[in-house]
C-alpha cells in the first residue's frame, strides 16, 4: 500500500480516513500506534491511542483527537449541502425515541388552565363567539348527516370531535389568510360568515349555491371568504398551497396560506412535494395536519411508523409543533404563534393537531365495522372539545345553561329551516351545464346548447320539469 | 429552480436562457429554428407580463425532477394570480403529475363555478424522439384531447410554435402544449408578421399547408412534415393531396377538416400515437358523422404501432409512420392500390 502515497493529496486524505477507521480494529489487536503515524504527511506527531482497560481483540479503541490543527478535514468536511463533522463511532439514529414529542395543551379535562401554561388570552366576545360556532357546527353536522340518511342529500361528512380545530384555527387567522382545506374544515367557513343557507344550498345543489350545482356536498368554496373550493383527491391541495403561498410572497401581502390534511393525507406523494417545495421556496404556508386517528378504516398503526406527523417537519427543515386538537385555547394560541412566524420569517410551519374522528368517515362509511363503539363513545362524551371549552367559558362567567339551551334550540331551528328552504329551491338552470368549462364558451358547446333548447321546444312535454330552462 | 425562484421574489422575470444571447430575429432574418421560436415567445411573454413565470425540470439551471410537486405548485400559483408555464422534460414524465393537470387544472374553473380560473401552460416534448425507448416515447395528444376544460395544441413549424405558445400563455384556460423534440432543431421560414411580439395564432384553427383536390391528409406536429413529403411523392403519381396541419387537438378544427373532405372525398389521418382511441379516430368519427355522403373511400388511419416503443433503431423505424406509409395509404384511399383487408 505504501506506493499509493505518491498520489495526489486528496487520494491520500481519502486513504487516511478510510484506512484509519478500519485499522482501529487491527490495531486493537497488536497494540502498536505506529501504523497511523506513517499515514500522516505533514506532521511527525503520532496520535496516541489509548485502549480502554477491558479492551479485547477486535474492540474499537478510543482515539484521541488529532493535535494537528491544519488538518481539520479530518474533523469534518464541506460536502454538498453543508459541513458535517465526522465521527468514528458507527451510530444509527433510532427509528423511535422512548419519549414521544410532547403535546401542547392549555386546559385540562375539566377546562381548567394548567398551571404554568402559556397561552394567548381570549376575551369574552371571542370566546363566546368561538363557543357558539362550535356548537352550531356540531348541530349543523348532526342534522345534515340525518338529512342524508333520509335520502334528501346524496352525501355528507361530519367534523364531529374536531370542532375546536375548525373554529379556534379560524379565529386565530385573519380574513386575508387563504385556506386550502381537505374537507373536514367547514367550521372555518362558518366562522368567516358563510351562512347556514349557503351551506344548505351547496349541499342540495340549488341555483343559489356557490357551486352552480357542480360539486357534490361538502365541497364548499368561496372566493369572498378566501376559501379555495374543496377538491376530492387527497393532499393535492398541499403543493397547490405552496404555489399559492409563493404567489402571495411575490405579492408581499401580510397574510399566509393555511393548508389542511388528515393523517392519511401525509402518506400521499403530494405531502412530500408540498412540504419540500414550501421549505425550499421559503413559502409562507402553514401546514396543519388533523391527526384524528383514522383514515377511513386505516388506523394510525397502519398509516405510518413515525412518531405521528410532527416529526416529519424536521425532515423537510420545517419548524413544527404538536398540539392537543381538542383544547380550544391551545389550538388558538398555537395557530396564532405559528401564523406570526410564517409571516414574519416567510417560511412554512407544520402544526399537528392530535384529535379523534368521532363520526364515521362519511355517510358512505360505517366505522363500527372497524373500531369499537366503546372507543367512539369514550371520545364522544368523555373528551369532547365542546364540553371542555364550555367548562372554561362558564367558569369565567361568560356562559350559562339558559344560553346553552337557547343556542341549541335556535341553531337547530335555523339549520332545519335552511334545509327545508334549500330542498325546495330551484336547481340550477340548463345553461349552467355548459358554462365555465372554459373562460368563454367553446363553439361546440354553444352549438349543443342551441340544439338542446330547440329539441326541448319541440318536445316540451318530455323534458324533466325540475330543470329550469 | 431554487435560485430562479429566489430572484423571482423581486418580481423580475427569471428565466434567462443562454440561447437567447444570440437574438437572431432581427428584421432581415428569414429562417428560424423551432427551438428559437419557442424561446423567443417565452422571453417576450415574460418581458411583457411579470406574472408569467417558468417552472420545471431542468429549467434555467438544470434543477430537479419533481413533476408531481411542481405541477401542483404551478396550479396553486395560477389559482392565486400568477401565470405559470410548467415545463416537463417530456410529457411521459407528466404522467406523474397528471392528476394535477386534470383534476386541479382542467376541471377547476367548472367545479368552482367560474371562481377559480387556471391560466397555466403545460409544455414539453411529446411523442417519440430517437432511441429513447418505451417510457420516453408516448404521444399524449389523444389522452389530453379528451378532457373538457383543457385546451391542447401541437405546433409543427416555427410560426406555429411562436404563435401558439404566445396564445397559450395569454389564454385564461389551462393549455397543454405538445412539442416534438426532433423538431426543435428544424428551421422554417418566418415572416415579419410572425416576428412581431404580439403575433398569436388562434387556438382551435387548423392550417392548410398545401392545397389539393384528390385526398385530404390530416396530421399534426412532426407528421405534418412527413405528410408534405408524401404529398410531393404523390404528386409525381398524379395524386394532388391536400395537407392539413391541425395545430390544435382540442378544440379540434372539425369544420376545416370536413370542408376539405367534402372537396376531396378522401381522407387519411396521420399520427405517431397509439391507434386505438387516437386523434385519427376522433377525426374519422367527425367526418363520418358530418360528411358521410361525401366520402368516396373508407378513411385511412395511420398511427404508431400498437406496441410499447421498442428501443432498437430498426424496430423504432417500423413502429412509427414513415413517408412511405402515408403514400401507400393515400393510394389506397384513391383506389390506386388494393385495400389491405383484401390481401388477407
């Protein structure tokens, strides 16, 4: 091997580092430190090798750091991507730690602030508004779900158990922040002023709905409320959100993009693409993961083997936090803090809300087929975010039983009314079949509409009466 | 892409291709390569409108193959008011982001009831190149051509490339722009009008490259060149072919094609893509449905072989339409040679 040292310095260095590490093992056997000395070109200093007392042949010996300062390429190296320091210890990073990332929480199960907790103070007006909206959301979900069961709607999905995430996040944002949701976040629209009538009109596909009857229920969208239309394919909104945030950054607005996904969505390729791009582009987007334990029938143990979603942030160079998603005040404070960081530092954040999906995935699912009703009941009654927050609000003297009864009665009445009205409202007219395919109607569709109308005129009695012309 | 995007934060159009250093489209130049045509169009549109920006694989400075990522990103940026031009190294790679092209771009204006429009352009080489094998050679014209909400164009000449790309960038709808790698280096004459910075070609209109009376040969992209060569050969045999360059796959210029068939009474379609459910199938359907009585012969469809593209050079040639194939098909349509089915 000696003749190799005549070559270029870089090779020599390479050989030094390679050979030295492997020769530790052989040196342990023969006890001579001389072999290492030969390799060093510049200095005559021979590094001292100490063997630990109980060393046996083949054990790694403890090495002393080199005393030659010039040669710090032996300490570390500027690889593409940055400088790393070397270690002679072969150490694997464990796949999991004994202690999982702790979960930020402010209110205990009885709605009492945990001593020493840091959180944003919420005034009476905001707190009461949040509480009212959480209850309204729950009632809206219950009644719409029933309407689907009765055959009045084709489909629905609820946010039951996740009311705190919905409402407290919305309350912590400003109306300028742009939402790219998955589908279990209608509470944000509710907070921003979308009316129960508007929800009903979209679900029933009426002419007054925002969707012109084009979307299935719960696929809400509202330009006015900065809420991008819900899109069914999972996680596609994540790279879209990064792109929109990039646009926002160029526009220099004091606002951010907020993108939601569930635990299941983190297994999609778009999760990787969205987060990675956002980090590299330094896009002002807050990624929120509602880790509610179930992706339709897939439990967390079949979804990933990482410590939830919060640890994935670091993999992308994104700051992250884990929050108790059923704690209204924790959600509120965390989102406010994250938003501040996203906007001032102009970089993405990842927030993981731990929660539980109390309802079935949707009306097309019966979750008792894959989980126990006991488990569902425990979360539904024992850990409801609404009850927990109610206790805190009441303790502050801001809410009473009478107001509770009245709120529930009113909300129920309003929702039922909205449904009744929407059910009877006219469906979109014929022209809405043909518009918006493109910015301006293409000639083939213009022709087809004309031809259709002529046919309708000729055979009026055969044309369905519930389609306005 | 990272560097380019950082620079873009200052709202400066950020793709500067070194090829543009030689701006050869001054007044006196009459020949232009397709590559130059595309680059000049991109450069002019970015200069005129700061919301137009480029993103893609190996764009600008050789960065990154993250198709699903930047396809979704581009759509998101378009949602919020920018005009992205997303480049794919080839449309074969776009398959990894096709959900975004279809479900995030094409359908969004409709599904959002006109609230979210997506003025995005997806461009890149489409179809076979030379010796790149099955996963790099597919033609996607008919796949994208089937989708309502998308516009799909495929240029042949430099004039087409410039005019259609400018039109695509200015169009408020999502446009799939199918180029051809082997055409990049071909030169075509360009008039002064073509060189004007506001030159656009309407999407949805075909061009009659050569007028004729005996048979209509309809194709797009590289096959237009082959069809023109075939027309020269046919002329020697006394067959006066009309060659139509579709330019747009969606909307398809059915009226030009039908008008031509009503004149010639015979039709040959040519494409490099797979035969089943191809562009030729749609043209055939249109003509049979609208001009049945005018056809004097069955429609001849020429397409790539119904196999994944082989790699070996000799096999690749026989897997793709060649000039001779077009000549033979035209002759069959003119009853100058025996129909294929009669030889079995």
